[in-house]
């Protein structure tokens, strides 16, 4: 039973991390180069994992059931609560806009293969309408759909890595510019934005600090490994330069379908192209469902609205209309939205946790709950890192 819970906790982190954002990694880091991107992936993994451990430390000092907003209120007062509320709301909205844009692009690509040509606004609306109905059905319907898709996603991911690997050209993995990382750092940060589920994990493991620390460390290492392998097979096969290269896709409104087409041209295999299209579809849907149910519940709880009836429909409209409107006016916002989400991640999952931990340690210095070693020095390094990242992004 304990092993089952341990594996379940790891899979929760993996499922939260690996989503639609993974598709953007080879494109956003193309100019940086593969070898350089490994260094920055490890760096972002390290700093975001420390942020997750700080959230765990603060959460363990408070009653079980405390979420990010209530944690900020208790430790930092009303200003902290307001900042956390706004950052959390913006994070979910920007992620939802990214996944509507990416999902619409994937749907458009699939329809074009069936000789159906629809405008971007039409596919954005269709994608949102179909899967918003699943969200309206509640967490149980999302869980059933997501559970099946998650197994499919992991299976197809492993299959793609295996069958694409023979096509990798090692020479394509060399080169790149370290200076170009400023344009991709926020996408990398977003890819490790799993820390929002740490309060839920704390309840799941009944305050078992040793197990929680291990779950966070091991659970975050799996996405890191998956990202490095994914970058290797995509960047080793799809050319970096040229009209259909990875760098050109950075400014392409249809980055996701463009990546599918570029891979299809590079490997010239209908099987690989088919599996890749299936994989991108699953990634977008699972990411969309996960963020949507989180935002739907957050709005319902925050505004004291019921999740059914007229109030449920109002909550559904508040969940999907703002990001849908953004995508309708800017259909190619996928990569940009992921970058904006990265800014919210830095504030919510890095800067605030460090400030909350600093305040919590000041309030109760005798507490034995110190998940992150290093005292004030480690907190200062995290705060300075967060400010540095925000300075680069803004």
C-alpha cells in the first residue's frame, strides 16, 4: 500500500509537469542548442524543485488543507494573499490560452489531413466547446478521460523516442548560442511548474516529510529526463535552420502543426508522423483538462458559486471565455502564453515560497520543520534568482 501511494505521488508530479508545454521545448531551445539546453534544463529543474520544497516546508507549518492563497495570507498577510490570488489566476488563464491555441492548431492539422479547411477561430471554438463539456461534468469525468489519456501519452512517448532515435544525426545536436536562452527560460520554468500540487500531496501522505521529500525529488527527475530525451530526438532529426527549421517555428503561428510537418519531412515515415500527431493531440487535451478543472474549481470556491445549474454555467463561462477571447484575437499565442505563464510560475512557485518560508521561520524559529537546508542564505539565493528571472523576462 505504501509503495502504491509512493508511486502514485510520483505519477501526480509527472502528470502535472509533462503536458502541452513539452511540445514547445525543442522549438523554444532550438537556437540555444541541445548541449546548452541540457544545462539550463537542469538549472531550471533545480531551482523549481527547491521552490517546491519551500512550499512543502511552509505548508507543513500550517494546518492540513492550506492552499497557496491561504498560505500567503497566513505568512505575508493581505498583500501576500492578493499577490498569490492574482498570480494563480493569471497562471491558469495564460496556460489555458496556450493550450486552446495549441489544441486548435493540432485539431486544424488533423482536419486538413481529412481535406477540411476551417479558420482558426472555428477550430479554437470547437476544441474549447468539446472539452469544456467534460470539465462541466466534474472531476470524476475529467479523471476518467485523463486517466486513459495519461497511459496513452506515456506509452506513445516511449514508442516515439525508440522509433525516432535511429534517425538522429549527432552533428545536429552540436552548436547553439547561450545568449539565446533569455527567450526560452520562461518556457523551461513553466515545464517544471508542478509545485502547485504540493499542498495536496502533503494531505495524501499525511505529513510524512521523508516520503514527501523523496516523492518531490524523484517525481521531478522523471520530467527532466523525459525533456532531455525529447529534445535529443527532435533536435537531432529536425533541422535547426531553414524555412521549416526549429528556429523558424518560433515565429510561426502554427508552431505545433509546423513541428509535426517538419518531423514528417525529416523522417519520411507515415507511422512516425501518425504517432507524433496522436501524441501532440493527447498532450494538449490532458494539459487542457488539468488546467481547466483547476481553474473551474478555483473560481467556484473563490466566488462562492455552485458547480451545477445556472451558477455552474456562469463559472464555466468565466473559466473559458477570457482565454478563448485572447486566442480568437491572437491565434498564434501558444509559445508566448507559455512564456507569460513562466513569469507567473516564478512569482507564485519561487518568489512567494521563499518569502513565505523566511516569514514562517521568523515567526517560529524553534520549529523543527526545515525541509530546505542552508538557512537564510538559501532563501536569499532563491529570492535573488527569482528577481533575476523576472528581470530577464520583463
